[in-house]
């Protein structure tokens, strides 16, 4: 039944974006010596992929229902706006603490959308349901911690964001694999 609801190309895109996000998270966790701006740029690229996936899913999959479609569209567009601010505002390079805050906000939006979409999903299996909810619940406090301590130790904050990217990549890949 999942194949009927979610087109194959969306499933493949979810898996590919999930794998890119997993690799991004691992890259940041394993390479804490990277420059702060490079890590923020890598996280922003992962967010671009996630925002694109949400908008594509909202635009292409009508059978998921209007509420899920709306959540995917609103969260995807919001994430893409944040990404464009990060990419196309040259002054942001000198304000890297603000960049970290925007990245954290985008991941919190992703987590809230993940939870709401999962709660609205009638086709999802119980293990995948709990996995998606746990990832969303874990992402929110990590993102809030980054927001509260954005002036703190860069390596710790970016490692936390790396963990967020890794776990959300796993969630995206599992949804693509399951076809929900």
C-alpha cells in the first residue's frame, strides 16, 4: 500500500537525502577541528536537502492528506528561507553565532514537523512511528540547548548539531525505505 501512496522517486529522494544528512552528521561529529564556518555550511547543505524533501513531498504526494501536506509545505518553505538567509547573506559570515542559532531553529522546525506528520500518518508501522517520534523529541531539546548556549563552546554545539543531523538523516532514510 505504501507504494501506492508515495511515488518511488520520492522514496528514493528521501533515502538519498537521509544518507547525505547521516554522512553530514558523521562528518561533523568525527571532525571537530574543522573551521566553524565550514561546519555551519555543511549543516546548511543538509538542511537544504531536508527542506527540499519536505516541499517535494507536499507538492507531489496528494494522497497523504491536506494536514500532512500543509505541515510539509510550511516547514519545508520555512527551512528553505533560513537556508537562503544563511547562503546568500554575506554579512552572516562574520556573525557565526547567529548562523548557529538559525541552523538550530531550522532543525527544531524539522523536529516539530516530524512529530506532527508522524502523528497524522495512518499508514506508518508502530516501530517506525516510535522511531520518528523519538527522533523529533530528541532533536527539540538538543536544538534548544544550542539556542541557549550559542555563545558557548563551538565544538560542543556543532557536535550536538551533528548528532541532530545524524539522527534526522536516519529518520528520513527510514521513512523513504518504508514508503510512508
